[in-house]
C-alpha cells in the first residue's frame, strides 16, 4: 500500500477537563488520536465525549470557568481603584474651559499605565469641566464596577 492510500487514522472526541496548550481550553470537545486519548484519560485531563457525559459535566465546567473569571475581574477592580489620574484644566480669564477632560483622555492615560479600557466601559456623560475630585464608574463585566478617582487641578 502506498503512502497516499494509507488508511485514515481514527480520531476520538474527548472533553477537556483542564486547559491544555496547543489543544484547547477546559470544557471544549476536541478530536485526538487513540494514543493521545489513552494518555489524557490516564492523566485525568480528559473524558470520552459521550452525549450523557457532556450533558452532565459541561455545565459544571462552565460554572467553574465563570467563577474564575469573576474572581480575576474582582482583582482587576481592586487594582484599578488604587489608581489616581491627575489632569490639569486650562481655564480662561472669563471662566471658559479650554481642553476639557473626555473619555479619550482618560483612555489614553490608562493606556500609558498599562490598562486596556474601551469607551463603552467608561461611564462619563459629557466632559469634565470643573476642578476637583471626580469618581468615574468603569464597567468591567459580570456586573462588576470599579470607581476610578480623577483629580482635576
């Protein structure tokens, strides 16, 4: 038999019980070769993906993943609330405000500090045109809101 007419090797569907590099994430169903299947089963890293097991286990894995993400977002919230952004506001002689504080300026300052926040996550109606301390809500997901402190001089 020539190499081009070789029998196609059978692949087995498995449900991953943990994240595995170059294979998939926890809760995913992937196809693997029989030898790798035996290895994954022996290491308790995967289960044979039958309909019954998927119905039984997948919701549990997803709940666990959601809880992990919520915990990491809570930690991000705590770190974000430690940050204080400072801006200088230019006010003319007649009280007109030059260069008011906008979402874009907040995003830029956060980006400089290593944070990736989008416009839709920032709760700022209009622009900040007054000096003083301001607190802005930043929505991080899973109903978690961080309060960002901004000082305008």
